[in-house]
């Protein structure tokens, strides 16, 4: 029997909890004995729009009213609108803003959800503007010429910047030094409402599958498969993993990158 002791009695904040990977993650956590504070635009314990500064602050304030927390899972995102605002700035604001509450836990954990889109070439100036916290400038550059986003557009830019932010801050005194494990799960293409536009057109589906094949598990993947990894990284059982970008993508990243990093 699999033990769920690493979840029982713990309080999790899950953004994007109303659908897709967020909903699958929240369901698994609850099944394993955790308490979940779901956050989304609707159908959640906390309703907030993470594409806006006011929405981000509202989430942080509302979570603060509910007491100590043990983990933050920044899953909310999407691929059509508010690309930089939600996928990067919303995620970072959530993680950074709730970090003081996390630090009060005996086993604090944080996970951000990225994507294989982060592997695509991206405009370094927009990525850097994100990392510098210059939201208005980053959004303006992307809106002025969406092609600047690169092969994966603004979504890929946001996810690449998110990967880099986590890799930069995770080993610092503020995070690892405070006992907080901070990791990224980069998902492949999974069957979620946010990805429905891919499956609605056969030509688009074939093009995406050809560009990012998923030899293990198939195309598309299931959100609960990604949720399993997120849950473990955010459990008290994770005692030694931090600062990692882990691809849950059916082998897509391995197929694209090969052994490049180890040469």
C-alpha cells in the first residue's frame, strides 16, 4: 500500500484549481488527506484574476486570512490571452507573495507549472524584461510584434522566464535556506480545456504532435499524470529536490534536446 503520510494534515494552495492540471492536482491532494485552498477565476474557494496586480494581491490577502500553509502550487496559466501576465507575472507574484506564509511550515514546498513550450527559441529581451520585473515593458514588446515571442509565442516566453526565475531563486537563502523546496514541472501537451484549441483542428493537432512528439504515454497526455509528479514534489516526502525543471512530457524534451546538456 502506498503511504500518503506526506500529505495528511497539510494545507495546499492550488492556483488554476477549477480545470485541467490544477483540478487533477487538487483532487489527488484531497484524496490523500490534504486540505486544499483552490484558486481560480471561478468555481474555487478563492476567486482571483492573476493576470492583474489587484487580482494577485487579492489572492495573497485571502490566503493570508486562512492561516498557515504548507505548499503553494502555481498552476494557473493558459495559452491564448494574458500570456505574460498570468503565466509569468501571476505565477511569480503568487510564489513570492506567499513565501512568508510558507516559511512558517515545518515542511514548506512550492511548485510552478511550465511547459515544453519553454524549449522553443524566445526573444531574450522580453525574457529579461520579465526577469527584471518590468511587466508593462515586456507586455508592450510582445504586443508591438507578437513574432518577437519566438516559435512558441508569448506563452513560451513566459514559461522560459518562469524556468529561469525558479532556477535563480530556488537555491538562495530566501528559499532553500529557509527550508523551502521550489521546483518546476514542465508539462507536455495534455488533454485540458486550455489545450482544446490544439485538438479542435486536425491540421493543428498533427502539426503540434509532429513538432513535439510524446513517445511515452502518447499524445495527448492526461492531466493526472502530471499531477502525480506535482503532488510528490509538494509533499513532505520530498526532502532533497529543489531548483529543478522536471519535464513530465512523455519524452518530448528528451527527443528534442537529446544529450546536449551532457556533452
